C-alpha cells in the first residue's frame, strides 16, 4: 500500500513523506498535525499499542 500511495502521489505531482512508526501514536498524531495538512495513520498500527483506560493527555 505504501508503494502504491507513493506512486499515486508522484503521478499527481504531490510531495509526500513516509515515516515509520515510533513512540506514542497519539503524541505523534499531535506532533505531525501541527506541521502537515494531511496525516494518515493506519488503524492496525495505532491499535497495536497498549492503552490505559484513562483519557489521552492531548
């Protein structure tokens, strides 16, 4: 899917950057949304983490 996404972006002359998973997914979402118009997270990768029942800090 990532390769297909990159090819589609290239064909449409849209710059994209692919980042590998690291750290807390919610903190990464907040961090990336500050600097990018569009941030895409796969549901499977976000839900592979163990979360507490408390509300997120963000």
